[in-house]
C-alpha cells in the first residue's frame, strides 16, 4: 500500500484539472447509516419501499416522517477528515469538481462549493408543482407546503425509478473528459451513471486513483487502487504531497 500511496502522491503533485467522485463509503466514516442490510431498516419498511415516487403518492406523510428521521440522524454526525481534504482541493488545483452520490450534505458542511450532488440533498425540498428548490429541515408540519403556491413539497432526492438531473450528468461527463486526474473515493462503482465517469476519464487519458476498503468492478482499470478508509488515506496523501 505504501507504493500505491507514493504513486498517488506523485500523480496529484502534477495535476491541474481534478475530478473527485464520492460514494457512501465516505459518509459511512461519519457514522451515516446506509439503511441497507442489518440495522438498515426503519420501522417495518425497507428504504427501497419508501424512496419512490409511488410511495410518496401513496403516503406522503409516512415518507416525510422517514426523511425527518434521517435528517435528525445526519445532524448528529460530522464531516470527517476525507471531507476536509476534499474541501481543501478546491483551492489547490486550477480546475476542480466534486461529484458526489451522497445526499447527507456533509461535503457542504465541510465547506465544499465546487460540487454536483447527483442524487440530491437530504436538506432540500422541491415543490411538486412549480419545481422550486428550497433549503429545508422538516418541522412540526407532517405535510409541508410550498409557500409560493401551496402545493405539497417533496424531498429533493433522486428516488428509485427516477434519473439524476441531465444537466448535472452533462457537467459531470464534461469534467471527466477534460480532467487529468480523477479520484474515486468510497464508492462501490455499481450505481450508474456515476460509475461510468472514472472510465470516461481513463479513456480520455486521465490518471485514475481509487480509494476504497474493498475492490470494486472498476479496480482493475485504475492506475492506482488503495485499500483503506478515505479518512485515513486522503490525509496521508495530502500531507506527503505537501499541499
């Protein structure tokens, strides 16, 4: 692993245009629940049964109750060293973009601004009629309404059966095509279209660095693949690179 970290350091020291893709592994290091597997259930429902347009149409109050519960859990968590190093990258490279699959808002709380939240944000809502997007934390009203038109608000999350914003995908692809270094951090590389972005970068000539506790479907395509926690590996790389 020491050799891989050294290679990652040398690659980053020459980088000018950088893309970073983060997934649930980064959030897990801040103790964000995944809502999958053992301990991943809420009441008697599976996350997949609540995070759908059909579930919201059927019982919006139940879905909002679940998202209010998630907001409270996330507010009890803090950004970790991986979030902090990624935020520092914004000022160190000529051209930088963070692309995250996470909805917990921890990158924003760490100070990241040059970012795309592909799957939405747990602390935003949008009008079901006018599509206005608002910063939002659930209060006492179990069925929050849009102040402008009175229509029901919904969580600003990309649910199962929905697609990410095409404009965000276009921007992510464009940056992947032009970057000279692409970092893949804490993602299983199984959720599309995000999983294809590092392969686009690789095809266009970028050096691609993966940091993940386990190997993934794209590990063999990486220039550098480091097994470990992002909150431990990224600070070490950053310190050794002398940024």
